[in-house]
């Protein structure tokens, strides 16, 4: 098992790793819409935060030498399902035709007051 970290994604906001590689899989921890070098949200709106959260997830995948096409499953947490259609559009652009398993749920709140959080599991070489 290997803990992974990159400065191209925000530092963890708690006692956890950005990602863990184990047994041929990469487990990416929840990513908020935080800008890596400032730790501030990319914007107050859902779209800005969602785009940044997707970029953060992509940066961690890249640091682990994984591609979007390696993603097996994505979990999406939003504070308002009214943003579901907008998220689907942003997500489709990010995934470039790749359609892994996915769950999307509304939650009462997210860390730091975020509007969206993503986590994923991907295939990873040993």
C-alpha cells in the first residue's frame, strides 16, 4: 500500500491522504472545489467549485500515472440536487466519453462549506 500526494491538488483538510494505491487500485479521497495553491474555493458558485473539484481529481489521477479511462467508480456529493443537470454536463466534458459507475447524493453539508465533493476509485499499475 502506498499513500500518494501532489501539490497539483489541494492538501488534505484532515488526517487523510489525497489518494491511496493498493492491490492494483487507486482510491482518491474526496475532492472539494479548492484551488491547490491558495486553499480557497474556486468561486462561491456550484459551477466553479465543480470544475475545480474535477480538476483536482484529475491532478491526483495524473500524479498516480492513471488516466480518466482508468476510473472505475465515482461518488458525487452535492448540497443541492438542483445542480444535478449542471454537474452532469461538466462531468461529461471531463470524462470525455468514459462512463464509470457513479452515485450522486445530496448531503446536508460538506467540509469548509463546499457545494460539491467527488471521490473515485481507479485501476492503477503496481
